């Protein structure tokens, strides 16, 4: 991708060169018409081994293997406790307790992180950081900035929503339950949300970039896959459809931010604070998170939620890239 009027990316090693350069200043290979003209973040996938079977095995291990392994471990421990309690342990209440569900979720994503790391390092022979950004140090300030901007946008939307429909809001404050929820959420969601960004916006988006010449097409397909995984979060078909549409919008926004910023740090910050917000501060019983003791609970609105998220996505992209519109437009070409 041409990053300015003076620079092009070497298709062989990814080094930035002058626009007029005939040979790469790093690897010495000829540039010519082969200069990489797509988002630089997608180039990272070219650095490793990209056989189809490596991607299939990584996806199976990461998404399937992690769930199976955690399930086996939990089954063994529950079996032991059930035996020790003389079959009086209420397994159902444990497995469907929202707090325990969050803990189990955290366990699954921890194992998934391990499988993904091992697969990227040893199956693809790439550095793990190559699915995070294009070479800079991991920028924690970008994560914080993304989180702050998204938090402010969601807060403003909620204030407006409350002013228009105060009867929809049910406030509750149970100190002990809220504190327990906050502690669990602060541990689980940074793991869960960052993994989804590393996997979907990092690993999978780069893989799709190898298959498609159009970054925008890779972004659309990636967002559809991401949204499809959330179908089962809804309690009814209408809610599932609303959640899928909302998640597609979120995925599209996060993917666009990733490609425009050449890294997933901003997207990680947004995703983490979003999940913390909808669990601890403002939750809906049919959102897929269960009946959590959040500060605010509102009934689900399957028609309004996608519209609100679309507006929020446009606003956050405008704020983050108001001085970098060219970076966004290059992704949409």
C-alpha cells in the first residue's frame, strides 16, 4: 500500500521504500509493479507458512480443542465433587450460574490463547506479534484510547436513551453481587475480548487477505464469520438475528479500524470496554450474558440495537480517524 507519495512496501520483506526506488533498501529485491498496494497489516501473513492445512488445524485446535479440553477438565472435577458429595451436588445450578459461566468462558479463552500462540509460532513459523500489528511495539496507549472513546460514546447514548425512555431503565445496586461481577468481569473479558481480536481481526483477517485481492471483501467475510458465531447468544430467533446484525456491525467497525491503523490495539481496547460495559453497567437479560446483577437493566429491543451500534460505529471511526481519512479510504478501495 502506498503510505504517502514517497513510500511503497516491499512485497518480499515489508520494508518501506521511497516511491522512486527500484530495489528494496532492506532485502535488495526488485520492487517494480510488485510493490504491495493493500493495507500493510494484511502483508504480515506472507511472512510465514500458509498451507491450507495449517489454517484448518489452527482453527480446529483453537476453537474446538480449547472447548473440549476445558470440558473434559470440568467434567473430571465435577465428577469428583459429585462423588464426594454423595450425589447431592447440584450440577445444574453450577453450570447455569452466570458467574460460573463467566469463569468457564475465561478458562476456555485462556486455553484458546495457548493453542493459537503455539499454532502461529510453530505451525506458521511466524511471530505472534505479527497478528497484532505491523512491527511497532504493542501500543497500550492505543488500547486505552480506544476504550475511553467507546466508553464515552456508549455513555452518551445511554444518557440520551434514558432521557427519551426513562421507564425502560431498571436500576439495581447489590454491592456484594456487583463487586463479585466486577472482579470476574475484569479478569475474564480482557482475556475473552482480546483473544477474539487477535483471532478474528488478526489471524483470520490476515488469512482472508491472502485469498482476496480486495481488503474490503476480506473485511466483509471476516465480519460475517464473526457475527455467525454469535447466533446462539439470542433467546429467540428475532433476538439472535438482531445480535448477529449488531455483531456484524461491530466486526466491520473493528476490522476497518484494524486495517486503517495497521494493528489491533485500538480494536482490543474498544472490545474490552464494550464487554465490560454491557456486563457490569448496562445489561439486557436476552443479550447472551444471562441475568447479571448489572447497575442498569433494560428490556431488549431487537430493532433499535443495530441502529444504535451503527451510529456509534460511525462516530468512533470519525473521532479516531478524523485526521487520517486517507487510511480509512484505502481500506474501502
